């Protein structure tokens, strides 16, 4: 039983997963929030929607350079390149 516990401990803690949170607020040119806009990682199916105050947060599970895409009906789509690090 002790061996199984050690094997499980090594399995779960030897490969720590990486996750970074990117958060922000989506506004128009007059600095008014854009509610329920889409925010997603380009070339993936992973994304979130902003809340009614235009705020969003998205977990990114890989390090490196990513492209975030912001879109909403009636607005121009914007792409922003970000760099994700462990720090």
C-alpha cells in the first residue's frame, strides 16, 4: 500500500502543470465597457467571454508567445500578441 502511495505522489507532483492568467477589460474608443465580447487564443477553440462590465480572464496553459483575439458584433476584431512566462 505504501508503494502505491509513493507512486501516486510521484505521478501527481513530478510533472507540475503550468498555467498563467491573463485578465483585463475590453472597452470602446470612448472607454465604455463592451459586455460579452469574445476573447480567445488564435488558432484554438479555447476562449472566454467578457462579463457585463467588459472584464475577462483567461487561463493560458503554455509558455511562449500567444495571440489573443478580441471580437464582438458591431466592433472591429483586434489581435494582440502577448508573451507568457512563468513569472
